[in-house]
C-alpha cells in the first residue's frame, strides 16, 4: 500500500518538476509564456452519494461480527475428567446502526492555470462516520451442546473514513477570462479507506490456519486507485471565483489489510462485488487566484 502511494506521489512530483522546468524556460522556445502562469488554491465541500455496492461493502466489512478463540472445558470420552480446548465462537455484539449511503466530502485544491488549461491536486477527506457501541463489553461462550464457559471481550465504536488525492486536468471552455465559465476535468489518484472494528476479533490466514492475528484497538486501512471526473460552472469575480460542480469518482478497493495478511471475508466474497467505492457528487467551491508575473508587472506600472 505504501509503495503504491509512493509511486503515485513520485509520478506527480516528477510531472510537476517537468512542468516547472518548462515554466522557467526561455520564452523564445515557444512552448508557453512563463509570465502568464498563475497559481490558485480552492476549498470546497460536496454531497457524496454512494453506490449500493459501496454502502454494502462498508456495512459488511466494518460491522462484521467476527469470532474469538475461547478456552472451553469439555468432558473426556470416559466422563471422568475434563479437557481444555480452544474453540472458535461468536457472541452478540449488539445492534450497531448501519452506515448511511452518503457522506460529505471536504476538499483543498492547489494548482496552476495557463490560459485556458488548469491542473491541480485535489486533496480530499471526509468526517469520520461512527456507529456507537451499546455496551463496553460482551460475552462469548464456548459450546458442547450447551454453554460450558464464558469469556468477556471489549466493544468499541465502529468507525470509518477515507482520504486521498486526485491529480486533475481541466479546460475553461469559454476562454481564459470569461466571467462565467464551464470547466470539464478528469484525473487520477488514490484513496485510503480506514476502519475501526467492533472488538478484538481473531482471524486466520486462508491456507495457513496456524497464522492467527487479533484485531487491535486501532484503524485498519485498504488502498484504491481512482479515476475522477467533474464538471464545474464557475463565476469569476476578479481574483475570487465561486463555482458549483458535479461528477463521478471511480474507485476499486483492495481487501482490508490485517497486520500480516488481507482479510478475505470481504464484500467480494459475501456479496460477489468488486469492493466498489464509487461515488457521485454535487458540491460548491471557492477559488482564489494568485497573480501571475505578467499581472504583477501590469500592476507595478499603475
């Protein structure tokens, strides 16, 4: 996962370095005029609707009622003594509320504009979604026809959130300085989904049942590559611009990573989906333009 993120950031850094190198090249080269490049920063918020498969994936994985290995005392066959054995057992974790099929996304964009062309990095994140626990602990019993032993395990709030970044490319359809503009854009990036589970469930690796790992009181993550597309209607008010946008983000998550191996019970196994994380969105954005060198020179002449 870290390797994939590093690869993405390396590509972005290399591309931005190439862009910057060209920007400060001699104007006689004729590629573009360096003095007309201006930077911008924007903040935005949007409503994100989740595909049915996405909501099902989140609820299936995050609210999963896992098993514990409990010590169970059972009689021997001769009935005169007892053995203590490890047994996989589940308890009732209570009625956790399922997560909604939408959330609100928050965005910070940092980029540059050259004439009608724009490119930026969209850093996106969301408030943590929480399903509250009904108690601080719960009991799990081993069975031999009837309950023969009980062990208590802690319960936690179930939480999930995502964050990521998309490298976007857009074009102002109505010209560089039109007071009202339409800007289609497309880009690619990554997303990280993070989940905190209900208890210290235990999992064994498929094909290697001796490798057992226990979920800890922490967040676990899974990585996804993304393709993002949007269409923005922007009103230019000098160096300030206000816009409304809509779009669609294509996401496919890996199975949740669990310490030494992936948790393979996920949505792809139980509901025959592809760990879908797609969202459609509608939002608003405020953008502030920095002056280009050419604009600064014009201002100095006044």
